């Protein structure tokens, strides 16, 4: 049977990733639950070890207590698109991933047939040449004021996490979700911080291996353009500020 260190490390990985025993079993192709593995009743199979390496970059030697390096190639995590879509003339086209499709995107990320059900188009604008672009619909208000709910972002594929800039916005595809965020990398840390522009959402840290793809937002499409509300709001704000200044000055 596995030694206690291996069982502890296996259990720790599951907890760190935030999965229940049933969810983790499902991801790793184990029947029902990982409880028996964690208790040492069931052998840790080669398939489970290879899934841990494939999905989460867990170093098998670390798992068995023979190495201190937990993750393999974390600094060189590839975030290149898993599937590139082309039109009838073999040119890259731009697939549009709406909010509903985004829910299934992480699970179907390598399934070429899944992409065929999504609308795709070509933009004959020079800025969209010589790179792979994808459109994603924005959900929620975490990127206000720059992006509103239901806006679309058109984003360019990037190959490597090292190409990320702190001044740009990115579509980040994790194992279970798609989100638009700014990305910050702290010196001397492997972790990556995802930052919302809307300050009511706190930043949070993830590990590079949790990222499947990164797309750099290059432009947006917005449909709810309203000429009156924003200027009206600005006026109100300015009046409130003036009122405040007057009260302070008294």
C-alpha cells in the first residue's frame, strides 16, 4: 500500500484545488469517490497518477516522496489555444463564445467538433490579421467601468504566460470557468493574481497550472450605448462634489 506521505499529499492536492472526494474522483476517472484512495484501501493507480500530471502538472516523484518539486514545468505552462478554427479557405476565423457556451468551454476546450456549433466570422481589418482571435461575451460586472455585462471582447491568443502585461485585460480560461481579468505576477512567486477592475471584487491568487488558455483583449463590442445616462450621472457626481466642497469650506 502507499505510504502515509503519498496519501497525505494526494488528499492535500484535492483540498487545495477545492474539490470534494466525488468531484475529484470524476475528474481523475475513478469510480464514485476518492475516499478509499485517501484512506489507503485502494491503490493509487498509474492512471490516476498520470491524470494528476496531465491535468494539474503534479510531479509523480513528489507524490511518492522522492522529490521536493511539486509541479513540473510550472514556469513554462503553455497557454496556447487548444484548438484553432479555420474557415473554408483555410484561414483562421474568429469563433464567438457567448455566455452560455462559456459555461461548457473549459470542459470542451480540446474538442474540435464542439467549436463547430459556435458562430464564427472573419473581420477584414488589418489589426486582426496574422494572429488567432476569439470573441468572448462578458458576464457580470467585475470589469466595470471598462466592460459592461453582455459586452463582447475580441481577444488575441498568447502562447506563453510570460507574455502577459500588467496593463492589459485578459480572458483567462481556468479548469472550470472563463473570466476577464487583469493579471499580475509578483516577483519571487509562482502564483498569479487575477484582478477585477471593479473594486468590490477582491483579487485572488491561482497557480499557473490551473490556466488552460489566455487571450489578450484587444477590443470590445458594446451594444447598450446610451447617450444620456452617463453624462447625467457625471453631472450629478460633479454637483455632489461641489456641494461637498462648499460644506467643507464653511
